[in-house]
C-alpha cells in the first residue's frame, strides 16, 4: 500500500459539494459501476489525449475536463452485444479486472467505456467491414444521426454496431486504473479506466447536452494548464495524465499499460482549514 495526499482549496469547490461533505450519508451511498476511457492519438511531436469539458450545470464535476465515460448499463453485457466483441472473452476480462461472478460482469466495463466514447465524442472504437476504423460523427452525418438515436434511447449500442457492420476489437483496449469515489460524497462511482488508440487525424464531435468543449492535448500540457488554473480537472483525471505523461506514442503507452498491475484507489476526504484534502491509499486489486 502507498499513501499520498492532494489538497483542493475551498474556492475551487462548489458550495453544494462542501455542504454534502459536512453532512455525509450514513451508511455511505453505494458506488455505482462506471467506466471511462482515455482516447490516445499520435501527433507529430507527442502523444495526445482527448479531454471533454462537462457543462457547468452538470450534477457531477460541473465545468471539469474529463475523459469520456459514464455508468455501466444492463445492455452492455447482453448476449447480442457480446457477440460483436472479438479478441476479449468474459473470462479474460474478469481476470484482468480482478472480478469474478459479479454483476455487472467485468467485460461490461469494457463495452460501457466504448459505448460512452461513441455517445460523448462520436468516435467508435471498432472495425468496419473494410477492416478499418469506421468514420466518426464529425466526418459522416449518418453516423451523427445514429449517435443521436443512441443518446435519445431510440437505438441500442448493439443496433448501432449492426447498422455500421462494425465489430469491437477487445484487444485494442487496455485497462488503465481503478478509482472509487470517496465514501463521504453523495454521488459515488466505482470506475474502471481504460485506454485505446485512435487515428492521428481523428476529430471528435462532443454532445452539447452534456459537454461544452473537446480538446486534444498532451498529458504534460494538460497538467501544466491545470496548475496554471486554465484547465480544471478532478484528481483521478490528473493522476491518469501523470501516469501517461512519460509515453511518447500511443503504442508505447498501451504496451506498458497492458502489463501493469492496477491498484484500487479509494481516497478519503478530510476537511481542513484551507480546503478538502484527499488522502489516497492504493491497494493492489
């Protein structure tokens, strides 16, 4: 186990968040299964990562730059959905995430991460009928219509894959991190982080119902901008960027990630005179 801490000044925290910490739920609110994904692309100088800015009216981390992600849905592990996944079995996913006989099963986190990426960016991590990545919503209006149908509940992720004659390459996505929201918070998530590479010229189209901006940025630049106060982020995002900052290419990052041991991180929140301190204990999964 390793210990570290991180202080968030009061002026950087929403009032409603501080009030919720002063009156935490007893017992703690259960953490809901969730998945998020760092989309990586190579630029002429350095590997870049896609960050989205959440709307300031969002109920969770308003105004922060985050990776695409969200809750795991029941549809993420139906038989028809998993039938379109190649290169990853439920058993392999369970072994990698350290989950066995759970609800949702481990493979659902992988699918949820890819579904959320498509919903929030219009980028589908998959293989089309020509054995190449399908166009993005920013490149093809028909795919944007399909993405909107998924967001509005008219189309399932499986139906979207079928209409695009697309399959998921499970071997292209790597498990990156595991964060659980602190017990004192009113909205809690048990989130598995993943990473996947996209083409160098991939353009996102963020969903304006949830996001207000999308930027490709190197991990080093993102960290510098956060320290300067121009790129607000929550600590799991910052920590993940620090984890990826040493890699020059997406291939290097994914290769190392695939061989890494992933700790479970459950921060503890402590209210101090200057702000809220996150004490971070890391335990091997």
